[in-house]
C-alpha cells in the first residue's frame, strides 16, 4: 500500500497517510495521547454507551462496534469449530511454560483468523483463569492451573505472553485474567463471602495475579461473582490498591456477566442500581457485562447516577479511556500497520501437532508396578472399558471439535483395531410403565453437533424440537444408562443420541452430548410405589406418557428399570478375554462439577467404582485411567491395581496422546498440579478460605495425601545430585545435577522447594520456588540452575503491615515432587528479627490477627476497610494477637466497633487474665462505628486475646498510657 513502510518496532508512516487525519488516527503518537484525542471527540452519550460490553459503533468518527469478551481458556470458544487443546488444569499438569506459551500463541492466531471471516469473534479474550485450586471440590477446577500460586503465575505468564504476541506495539489479542479475587466456590457464588485474612490474601491469592500483570502481557482482569471479606469483588478496593499499582499500563476491568445487577438483585448490597453502578465504576470496573447485548439498562443507570451526583463525567472518561487504549493496542485504528490483521493460522498442521504434544505432556502416571508401557510388538489383546473409553468430552469453555480422538480410537490406531475390544460398561435397561416401554421412534438421526455454528452465548442454544418425541409400546427401546454419581443419570439411545427435554417439554432422543448452561439430558430415578419416578433434573418435572408423546409434567408415570445387562458383567466379559485392561473413568464436564455446581465428594461414582473392580476380578492386569477435570479419592484402586493414570480432558488429540503414552512412544512426565487427597474427611469446608488456619493445600496439609502435589512417574529413572544454594545479593542461586539413569529418553520435571527452618509464625511445610521440565537421553546429565529472589522467602507480617523476610535458616529441597525430595541445601539470612507489634503507636487492626476461632472478616464500609465479627449464627468468636509490645504500660484502650444489637468486646491475656470488658450498645447499623473507651492495665510484650460476643464488628483497638 502506498505510503507504508513496515519495520520492527515503531511504525513508519509517510505524510500522505496522516494528512487530514485526526490525532487519534496518527500512528506516530503514543496510544495515551491518541486515546485522549478520541475521548474528547465523543459526546457524553457516546462515552456512556461505551461502558457496556457491547459498545455501539460511532459512525461519524468511523468507529466500528466493539465488544469485550471472547472465551479462550484452551482454544477459541463459543464461535464454532477451532483447535481444542487440553483443559487448563491439563496445561497446568504439563509444568511447561514454553509449551503453554505456544498454546497461547496458537489460540490467539486462530482468534485472529476467525475474526477475519466473522467479526463476532472478539480479540479481548477472557483468559486465563488464575484462581487457585485450593479445594478440589470446586466445580470450576478445570479452568485453573494449580493449587500453587507460583506454578499458576508462571503458567499464566506463559499463556498470556502467547495470547499477546511478541510485537512491541500491537497485541495479537488482549488477555483478561479471571476471576479477581479469592473465588473457589459455585455454591451461593453470588452471595457468599470468602473470609480472607491478610496473610492468605497477600501470600496466596494476590500472587496468582501479580506475576502476569507485571510481565506486561495482561490487558485487564475480571472480578469474581463472590464477596471477599463481606464486600462484592466488583467493588474490591484491591483493584486500586494492588492491581493498578503493579504496572503503569492501562488495565481494563470487565465485569462478569450479570454481576453489576447482582449488587442489588441477589446481594442486596445497595438499594438501587444507580448506587450500585456508580460504586462499581468508582471502584474500577470499566466495562459492564449485563443484560446480554442490550446496553440500554446499563447506560440508563450510568446516566441516572450522573444526574444524581453519584459520579461525575471524569469517572466515565477514565473507564472509556481504558477501553480505547485496549482497542489501540489491538491495532483497530491502524489496520494497515497491524502485523496480526492478516493472520490466517487456523487448524494448521502445526496446531494439530501442538494439540497432540500438549495432550501427551498432560498425562500423569500415578502408579506403575511394571504393567506399563505396553509393547505393541507383542500384539497384546487390549480391552478398553468405561464411560470415558470412547468419549472426547468438551467443557463449557471449549470450542467445537474439528477432529476428535477418544482413548478407544487412539488404542485401535496404535495397536490395531483387531487387537482392541470395547465395553462401555453402562447398564442396558428398558423403562416400562403402565402404558408400555419407552421407545425412540424410527427416523433419521440428527447430524448437527450442539454449538457447531457458534454462539456468543451458548446458554441460549435451544433443544431440538424437529424430532418426534418418545412413545411407549410393548417392546420399547434399550437405553444405555450411565450413573455419573449421586444418582444423576443420562440415558442414551442405540444410535448414540441422549434423551433430552426441549422448551416444549417433550422428551426426545436428540442430543449428541449432555451440555448447555442448564443441562437438559440428566435424570434421576426416585423410588415410588414399588417402582420409580423418572425425574428430569433441569425442570424438576417427571417423565410421563401423554397422548402426544412422552413429556415431563408435574406428575409422572411409575417406571420399572428392566436391566438387560449390567455394565459390570459386560466389563468382566471383555476383560477376561484380554491380555490387559484399560478402564477409563472420570467425569462429564457438564455434570456434577462445573460452573454453577460444586462437587459433593471426591469419590468415584459408585458405578465406575464397580467397573474397575469387576475388570480387576476378571483380569488382574488392569490399569485405571482417570479422564477428568479434577482429582478423585481412590485409595483402594491405588492399593489393588498395578497402574493408575490421570489426564484432564485432553482436547481433540486426547485419545492419540493417551495411546502413545500407554505404548511407550512417549514417556509420561505430567505432574499433578494439585493434591489428590485420600478421602473427603481430609478437606475443610468448601467456604473455608483460610489455607493457613485450616491447613489446606500441599503448603500446609500435614496429613498423608493419596498422591502429593507435583507427583508423576516416568518410564525412566533420574538421579539428583550436587544440590546447592547460595545467597548473592538479593538472589538465592540454587542448582542441581539431573541425570537420566534409565534406559529410555524421557522428560523429567525437576522441582525446587523452600522452607523456613526458624519460623516464628506458621509457614508452609514447603513452597515451590522453581521448576524445570527437561528432556534427557539415557545417561545424559545436565546442570540446572535456578535464581530465586530473596523476597520469595518472605511472608506478610501482620504485626507491621509489610512484606518481611525474616532472618534465619532456609532449606532448599530438590526433587521429583513435593514429598519425593532427593537433595537439600541450606542458606542463612542475617538481619534483625521482626520487632514485636508496636501497639502503643500503631494500635491493632482487628483483621491483622495471628490466630482466630469462630470469626469472619467483614467490610468496615462499603468502599474499603475490614472489620471482624463472629461467624454467622455463632454467639462469639476470639482473636489472638501475638507479641504485642505495650512498653511501660497501657492505661486505656479505645475499641472501634459497631453492633446491630448489644454485645461485648473483652480483652484478656493468654493465661485468661481479663484486662477489660467493653459493653457495646447497638450503634445504629453495621457501618455505624463508635469508639468506646475502657481502663486497662498491661505492660511488656504480651499475647492479647479479643473475645467478641453478639452481633458486633470490631474494626480496631488503640492504646494510651
């Protein structure tokens, strides 16, 4: 094109291109200056309209419509066919930043290629999810990378760098991190509050976000639905106090869908939507995702908030400017200079190879007593059994598969179709009632795949109504009944279609897979009158035979489930005839653990448990493969079976990858990104976010896990030697020599942990500070070096409100997992130990406790600040503050407190000596604080305990001599 000169770095544009162009279209100018110019040309109404997710076009300025948000967790999602990579937790299991960066690059290239032919595809991608996998019962665990903040951060840095691209000026896509902050529960997710003490906040949750933001590859964040310390995340003061302080770059904060309205509708945090919208805008939310594509309600609320004086025009301008900056980074206003505009890399051979490589690297070998690898040259007879054996499952944030490979496909391809037999292991049943047995009418099977055409909101995809509903006759149809746990069933017709219920209430065999925001393909058999009612879970209605066909209604027919063959019998039959059995169990990502629904147990579904037992009884050479979004507690399988593996749902190449691992073409080197616990009893309550106090994750868990964090076996063996560590300025330089002592070339993931040996406060049992995935030939040795900032050895000192690296000994532990330590080295850091709490000059903030019992952190005000109250429903709670220095003595204490009804705040020493008891009257509301004074007599360094009784909120204590 005349007038353009492309080069690395800043664009060079000749004068004929910029003549008569406004400054916002001048590529010579900095983005900030261009954004300011464009902002000044927009009317107030145009600026207000830009606050909604779907920004309308401004034709008079040549601005096209724009929207925030394109799902891209492990491939471009919701917009039709695309390359599907392993789930995020599977990418986390690779422990390989280079791989993850390349996956991010491929995803962003496909987003660009797809946008070139469909402008519905957005470039502001909502990925990755960096919420930590604190509790394995969280329904959205598949979206995160790890329970560890360091591994999550390094993986997120890699993925966002791939998404951003490496051009110094123009971004290929603009990643948004999800979900700010401390979000690990779907149960009551829009009304529950996570009580997050300052140490957990700063040592754990914030660290997961900080690395990627500081790396400069993040365009923004999305707040979570839940509340933290009593305040909705969409009002989080940490957006201003932390996030925007980590970088000088403009960051765009996009609300989660419907969350702005939740501030009034479900959370009742404000009385009016105008107040709520204003508060979110002032807190730092820049783009409001609410009411789908209809921006009229949000714009009306913003306009009303402006008219009421709750915000001013500068608040609107600040948010709009951030959006404009993102659009400039994406090259929207410089199409001729945008190096990514003509990227056509879509479903390329390189992307297919990368999908296979990623799936291979995600496979974790949990146990192997010599059963694996299988030898293809021996032509073994292989039985493949289980509900995941012939499935290539997608999740809510997957694209539509262009190609697919199931474990059965992969094994047949690798070992020969004639050597592999298959048994799904589902119960085959006929459902009979007084009107007859349910029957699928004859007709052409649908060929359409759910979501194949793409949908900006797949929750809006409707069920099929163009097929005849089920009927009933004497013979009926045999259905494959799969119990996914907790009595949740799917029923599949012989042609592969699942029974589903459409908006008209009729039951049809119409779905290619269970799916949708509200899954319409799950049922439950409920005992009733000598038989069972068949309840459709989504509608709550019961299946009944009506004149027009089978439908759901308030009252249903009573059914008997006539079993044609039990799944265990089928599994045992094929297992007995094989040389080796592969049992594939796990989850469907749309059932019993997904967005909106937490899991209730770590246990395998009963039916899947029976399958592996039946297979093993028929053939002891049985391997159990977990294909799942999360860990399971399978202690008996781990004890009795010779081999266990785990892989997340591995995308389009999952089956081929698994077969190559089982055949020994690839030595497994995936490592667990989260702890596998032995039983539900090992877990705290799902809503307990205090990993320190309740001893959660590998950092603090002092029990024996089923499989520890970082665990994973290999077909080779490795020796660790010459572990070293030395302090050089602000860095600890650690190293080790790794040698492949086995007979096959293989990857090993060397892991480096640290622990404080002289800690005066609870510190992690060990904490990951480095890792490296390396490929070594047999006999090959390599020296691995790690640079660990001394600051990484620190903790948040609640006594002084700062990050502190305490003097003392620190042990570096090198090994193959968090518990398989092969060598150690120690360093000593000098300096003065932390001083006691200076309570006479700084007082005590209630939330800065060292220990607590029966309390929760709550919002001191709706804008900022913390207080502490007894947990909901409890009469009292207690806080402990260690090493409080009262010097020569304190004579008076001032208690800053609120109460909705009379209560008390009592202060005592550790031995029970009562120092003061303050009666707290009702103060007029939870945010109406009073300062109440009482005499006190205490001196020296003491442990102080505060006892709270009644509906009180303690903000802090101050002391005077």
